[in-house]
């Protein structure tokens, strides 16, 4: 297939690059109760019989456990879990809180070495099916994500049945039927903004409603073909068979009751014109999308810097007043507290001040690109200096024009 060339390494001003943190395989954690160990052992046997256990990264007997803890601050993490030789993304869901699972991407820039998987996706298990948050950069990612979600959902359903009725568990009945039903259950997908790695995996979620804010859906439709051109160029075989598949329906801000969870959806702005934030005030998990970056240079192709900073103030209030334990950015490590939010705010303030000061001094773009004076706290972030150069190339002419007009 012929693809038209794109202007920049990752994405042109109409195309986006994001980041996430790679998965952490923590040490195994011993189950607290013997009945729990028995239930998980039963679940493992039943799922194996149903063909649902291969590659499962959940707390089964004999399988690795992904602990509900973050990586220690400053600990080195692998750049990617992707395996280019086999086109395997190596997706390993990690449970943050009961029912809340995250699949972490690389803290990096788009590239074939990482399968262009630089986003955190997530899912929430509910009695009305999973709620999937973002679907990754390709059809292939979406397919592997869907299999991972099905495995975890089936395992959780079987463990619940086995724990509640251990007398029925050894026979595999009715837990085999429970596992199959859970793996086939229909849930819903939420795409947090219009950027391609938030929704290109939608193609693999046929039969499920895919939802986004109205402005994000409009942007997906308008810019999807250009996104595809750039990602085919950047990602190669990982993109095989991928077509832009925008969200099917609008979602509105406000409460969203799904099974035993009542999520609260917020519409903010600044990273894009429509930034969806998903909060679970009971589980204390916040999915903050592209508004927050962590240890990675923020991307700005659709930025409104003033609105972005205002949204960070709003988000800080929500996180602080709600005492949220987990903050899941779409780009960078999952973390607690306001560290990612403060990093993003500091970067945006520095970037806009640098462009304003340089424009007032009459510097041209080439001078700013070669001598931006990056502060030490930003110097070792992922995608530096490439993402900075993209932001300067896109936005500095606007600051120049404003300075000349005064």
C-alpha cells in the first residue's frame, strides 16, 4: 500500500505521539487465605481446560503475580515489552485496585522496536462487562489487548465462583461455563482523546460500543487517515491491516454506573479540545489521559496551553479532594500523588515562557532549536529533544508573530 510521507519523525502537527511506562513483573505475593489459594488453583485448572490460561499474567497458582505496587522511584525499567521478531506486544495486565487493571507501554517515542506501543491502556472489570480505556496504536494491539482482557475477566469470574462455592469447584462445573461466559461478555470502550494510539485498536473490538467525547470523535474522523499514513511509515509490520476506526458514539461528562462501579467522567481541555478523565472515587483510581505526562516530554500537536494549565489546576483539586491513590496517565509511569501533574505543569510553563522570551528577543526558530536552554530536571526525559523540537517547530512561529505584532 502506498502511503504519503509525513512531515515529522513521530507525528506531524495533526498527529500525536504519547508515552507510557513498561510493565513491571514484581515478586510473587502469597495469597492471604487457604481458600483463596484453593480457588485460584481451581480457576487455573478450569481455564486451562477452556484454553484461556496461556500467557495469563494474573494471580493463579503457578503463574506470575503482578503485584499491586508501583515501581520504586528512580528504578530502571525496560524500554519496551514488544518483541518485533514475532510482532508480540508482550502485554501484561497489572492490577492496581480491585477490578482495575493497567497495561503499560514504553516510556519512549514511536518506533518499530517498541511496536509504537507508548501508551498506557486499562480496563475495569464490572458485573456488566469490562470497561476498556484506550485501545492502542494498531489492530494487532487491539487484538492482543482483547485476548488479555478476556483472560483476566475469565480468571476473575472463576476465582469468584470457586471462592464462594468450593464444593462445586473441583468438578469444573459450573465454573467452566462461568469462564467461557466471562471471556465472551460484552463491555464498552472509552477513548480518552482523538490521538491515534487511543483509538486505532478499536478495530479489534467489534461488537462492543466504542465511546468518546463529541469533539474527539470529530477529530478522529477528520485526522484518522493522516494518522494512519504516519503510523504505517513509523511502525511498519506492526500496523498490518490497521484502519482508522473512530469511536462510534458520544459519551457525556457525569456519573457512569457500570455494574458495581460508579465512574465519574470529566470533560477537560488543553492537551486537545476534548480531554476525557475517568475517575473511580471508591477505588481511588484516576485515569487522566493526555493531560498528565510522567518522565516524558509532553506532546502538543493540539495544545491550547492556557486551557491545559487551567485543566491541570482543576485536576489537582479533583485528585487532592478525592484522595486518589493511583494516577494513570496515558503517557508515563503509573504513580501516586501529583508528581506527574506537577512535571507537566512545570514543562508547559517553561516551554511557553521560553518561546515568549525568545520571540521578544528577536531570535529565529533555528536559534531556539539549537540553544533552547533546557533545565536539568527535564534533560533526561524520554523523547528529548525530539518532542521539544516538534513543539518548537509548530508553536514558535505563533509566538514570533505575536511579538512582531506588538
